């Protein structure tokens, strides 16, 4: 700075040259940083670099750990010939709706939730169990030597906790094998299920949410008990009837699981259950 003033104090030709030079420098390139500024920005860059490197390392470590867990699960599955059943909740095992969305003909249900075992009111929600759910879970549990059951839903964890308090209060069926929207917000993937992919049956009413594992998918008929907004047809609730218990979709799914179970028990070299699952287009919904 002192140098600058001393330069400005000299003759006008020199002054003009100095100003012109300064203008050129300021437009041509940024002012050079002081040594301290340089040190400070260089140290900030180092910190950011270091942070990014650590983040990348953590990412790699996470991927490696996930791959290892899947590999271990796969080895374990091979040893025990373990199979996995991944169940969706909404429209597969239950149908729930906001009480405020009840049609006029459905309002009688408000008087019935206390006396019915298949109907449960929780805060502003009314939840209806699909017929045959308890039998299905109980029977599938008997196959538990081979089948491990998981819940995989796009519902929020608080909602799922509420539903499972009713369906599986003692965590007999699913323990903590529950995946919710928080872990999987956009689509469903078996990468989050610790299991050998060749030994997983997915039961879900929606195909699109499983873009990468459709070979594992057994599509089930969408269960709708309450009237959906915009639907013209009468709901089960309005008609005071329900899906058949013994001939309904869950009964067919159970029959299929028993068939798979039997094949795995009988055929020692059977390692992949996916060829046993009909392609979605030919399933016509179970
Ligand atoms: Mg669903």
C-alpha cells in the first residue's frame, strides 16, 4: 500500500502509466492473494479434499460391508436351504383408509370396530385385515424352517409400527425384518433384504415398485375393502361382504409357497426358486 501511494505521488506520466497498468491488471486477472489468504484458502481446500476422500472411503466401506453381509446371508441360506418371503402391507395384507374418507354407506363401520377382530381403528385411520391373513401367517410360520418372513412397504415407519402392533404384536412373524419408506423411498429392491436373491418370493399387489426383481415377484390381487375416491363401483364395506377366505388370493399364495417349499425339500439340487414363479403377465393375479 505504501508503495502504491509513493508511486501515485510521483509525476503525472508515471501516475497515468501506473493507473493504466492497475486497470489492466484488475480486468485481466484477479488480484493476487496475500500469502495469508493463500494459506487459508489452501488449507480450506485441503479440508474439503480430506472430507470428500473420507466420504468416499466411508461409501466404499459401506458397500463392502453390505456386499459381505449379503454374501454371508447367501452362504447361510445355501447351508440351511433357507427361503425368504417378502410381504407388502397395503392392499396385500390390509386395506386402510382415513375415517374422514368413508362414504355414507360405510359409516356403520364406526360402530363395529370394537366388536370385530378384522377391523381396527387407530387415530384417524380404519384398518381392515384381508381375510385369511392370520391363517396365512400362521401357516407360513410353520414353514419357517425354510421361510423367513419380511415386511417391505412404502408406508412410513410410524404407520407400519402401528399396523404391526396389531398384526404381529409379539414380533413372532417379522421380528425386526421390516423395511419402510424411510429406507426405500422411490422403489423397492432386494438389495435391502439380507438374503440370497435366488431364494426370495415377493408377494405384492404392485409390479412397478419392483423394477429390478420381477422374477421374484408373485403379484397378488389388490385388496380393496373401502371405497376408493373416484371409484364408481360399490366397495366390499358398502356391500357388507368380503373376499373369500378359503378361495381368496392369500389362500392361493399359501398353496404356491407350500409347493415351492416341497420342491426345495425334495430336490437337493434345487437352488433357485425363481423359475417356479410364473411371469407377471401370465399370473392373472393370485
Ligand atoms: Mg401395496
